[in-house]
C-alpha cells in the first residue's frame, strides 16, 4: 500500500484495518528512534511507542487533513 497518510487514515476509517498497520509501519522507525533517544531505554521506548500509536488510533476519527501527520 503506497498511499499518503491522509489516504491511509481515510481507508482505515472506512474499515480497512490494514491501512492503520501501513501507517504504523511507515512511521515506526523515526518515532521509535526519537523515543529511544529521549528515554535511553529500549523497553521504555517500546512502551511509549505503543502508547503513542494507541493514542493515534483513538484520535483518528477527529484527524484533520489541514496538518501533517508527521513533522
């Protein structure tokens, strides 16, 4: 699946669960790397990564395409 983030989010909201998986995979490395640098602990970084994407999942219904998903 080679879609931009808003398209993946739209597909997920229409019921395609694999679209969220693609979104997570796309952002996994930079988010995890950032969290690892900040926490200096792989275990903490992994926990924070899971918490982060759980919040993303819960917030997707109110996502606005006006902003970028990443920076």
